[in-house]
C-alpha cells in the first residue's frame, strides 16, 4: 500500500497554519470526504541511509529535541551540522546507543518555537568494515508547545468494604479481587490458563498500585503508591534475558493522559531501571513495551498551540498530539520518534473540537504501540480516529491504515470497531484489538477481536470475537485482549481486561468463559495480564499477634510477594536465642492465621516451601 500525499488544498492549509503558529494546520472543515491523509516528507526520509528523528517534515518537534540517527549494527555519525532558522547554528555532542545501532546528537541549547531546523550529517550505516559515509539530512519545525491543566482525574467513589486489610501488613490496602466463576483457583482445573493475575487498580476505594493475585483472588504482592499517583500496564516482560515486572506510574490528568515514568523491577522486587521519555517529555500511561535489544517503546502526549477556527474551534486552540518514542533503556536516549500531527489529518477525528479555547482537543489519542516482527514498522491504535496505523519506521508514513475514513481495507462483517484499545500483532500476521464500542456508545457490548488483513485483496475479515455472556460489559475506556495460547498459536485461551470497568474474563478459543473476576466497585485497571511468575523478596516475612480466648494467641503471618511459600511454622521460646517450632499451618492465601497456646515470651515465623525447606524468617517479636 503506497502512502498517499496531501492534496494541494490540504498543503495550502498547512502552509497558512505554519505561518500563524508554526504548527500543523487543521484540515479545512469543508474538505472533500475523500481528502487523503497528509504525510511528512517521506521522500527525504526514504532517501536517508538511516532513520532520522525528528522525521523529515515533522511540524511540532520539541524545543529540546535531540537528533536521532538509527541504523544497523555499527552505525556511526560524524560532521553534524544543525541550523535553526531563527536561532542559528547549534553545537552539541554525539552519544552512542548501547545497542550499537546509531547515535543521538544532543544540541547544547534549545531551539526556538516556530523555527525551521535543518540537519546535515555524514553517516556510516554499519555492516562491512570501512563502509563509506553517506549524507543524511532532515528538516523539521519546532512546536509552539502549550500547557494544560494539571488537575488530576477525579476519583470515583467506590465500595469501602471492597478493600483488603491484613493485620500482618497494615500498609497494604488494595482493592479486593473477586472471582465469580466456579472452579477457578490458584491451579485451575476447568481449562483456565495457569499463572497469576497482574492488575494495577486505581479509582474507587483502596490504595492504587501494581498488584499480583492468584486466580482465586488471593493477594500475592502489592506495591502501594503515594497519594495522587497511579499505575498502569503492570505485567511480566523480559529484560536482558531475565523475567522482570514493568509498569507505568505517575499522575493521571483530567485531560485523559498521564505524566510519569516507566519502571522495571526484578524477581526480588528491586528496581532495575527507570524508563523516562526523552526530548523534554514525560511518559504517558498508555504503553511500556520492552524489546530483546534492550529498548522500550513508550508514548507521550504533547499539547500544541493551533488555530482551530477552520474546524469551528478557537483561533487560539490547543491540540494534544500523540508522540511515540523508542528509548535506549541504558542510556535514556531517544532512538526513534513519531508525531501524529503531520501524518493524520485533524479531520479524521471523531472527537468534537471544543467550542471554547479553554480545553485541549484530544484529536487522536494513541493508546497502544506494538513494533512489528520485521523491525521495520510499528502498529499503533488511535482511539479518537477509530483507526489502526501500521507506521513505516523509515519514513513515518503508513504501510496501511485500518478503520478510519480512508481505510486501506474494506471492512468485512463484524470487523468495525469504535474507540478501541490495545492493537497487537498475532501469529500469522493476524491482529487483535479490544473494541470498546463506547464512548459515546456505538455497540451494546465491548468485544475482543481477532482480525485477518489481506494486503492482496485489501479486505479484513473477522477470525474470532469474544463477548461476555454473563454480563453486559461496555467499557467506555481502556481495556486489552491477551493471547494466552502457546507461542506461535492463536488457538488457545484469551484474557480480556475491561479497563474502565472492574471486570476481567478468560475465554477458551470458542468463547466460553473460563474465569470471570472483578475488582471493587468503580475500580479500574488499564490492562489485565496473566502470566507465570516466581519471586523471592529481599524483605522478610511479617507477623502480627492478636490475643484470643483462654490465653491463646493468634499469629498472623504473611510475606509480600513470595510465590514459593507452602506452609508457615511458628517459633516460640523464653528468649530470642531459644526459639523452637510450636505450630505449623499450610498457607491460606496472603495471610495465614495460626493459634498458639500458651503465650510465649518471644515469637517468630518461618516460611517453608513445598519441600519443607526454610525460605524466610521473620523478625522476632515479644507479644
């Protein structure tokens, strides 16, 4: 599918807007219905020996942008010349990616809003020794960035009874996790996939933070966040060949985006790395995806001043641009960056332009990022254009786009989606997507879809769809579809998280419900994941003692995050050095209660694994 170029009318509108505010112009409100999507300068981008960001033609680059040169192994950059049309020549320094696939030029001072920047460099694209240097260039415009309200998203009231409490871990107060499907448990026997649930509850009652739970709802690990902070996208990924936990955390603003960072923890729940957005941005809440090369794909929102009068908005309007970055985790450098503005026309949006100038217009809202298996493209989902975009990384243009007003594919029966989230590549070139169907409602139920795109016939057909037969679930925001099949297959189970609703459901390949669960009232979790996990915390087990009748004590034992505890053993004695076992009990979920009589002078608990070996010892306390 070739990328279509802007019409002369759209190009004229772009020129007028650049003169007014230095940014991308809104498409004319009376543009013909078949007006093509405007694109950046794909011809220049394709001619470069490496991929340069900002991509040639970018109309709203950050004033503190670096210039990224991404190529193959051994790529080297030299003789970089950077000139701003107002700020003049810029000196700077080159910094190498830890992947060995290129370098970023870091200007020594910022650019000026509205100016046009030209870059020329010599690049050795790697490969054979002594490869000749080639000329590479880009031209981009600096954005007139805007500020938006920092007011946080209001908290919806929930159920104060739907909160977990533990005397042995009083600081852990997450939402409850209730499983409503009979037979589902820690080791499902009804066909549900084994593993733990990975949730990041916020809203409603209870503390926000990443949470691991068994499939019977029992808590395994919870990481409470400070007041005013939330987390999203909590899952197991791989970093440097080892399993890790990843999530986003920060502040969720009322405008519908987040400002924060992404974190990586190891199997001992210790921080390994922090992934921060580059070029002066803050990481948004929608994506953190690691690659085997040690990079992370994240998203950013960037409010830009723009004249929206042609779309019946304010002449001093603000548009939220969606930005995608690939970050080198070890160095923090931006290796690749893409902006929706200049590639997706404003007229593609299904979100209304604000009548006044007080609110930013969220015209596109990219909410998922999935790099293709070839390493040459990246799949994006954009909520407010009802579209998926396969972005060519070299040019920034589209290999194809699906679902929008100018879709590259004819939509087959059941394949139309609305306000969707979480588009992902699947084996065989299939694509899964969570079809919210709302907001405002366009369908009666949110659906999980598996789509087959034919690039030869330019058609898309429905392979599978999943809807919950037990509840009418229409999620106004967020949500995901997770393939639980063995590698290389789509024939196994699927998990759906309903995002803006507290529900999550696992289906078999035929759509039958295997596991149905819910968080507390009004609690949300942007995505829900299920995965194997084995962890040994660096912390020690916790215990608390409560008095009982007739001189007995109840010892409550827990160990936040430990996955190998099979039973607990109570130690008691007259002194701290004379403790001996006095009681044993099998683990009963997150907290296990054990009765002890008579009252000892000192107490401790030991955690035992399935073989009876001691794997953890609590501090000794005096009841």
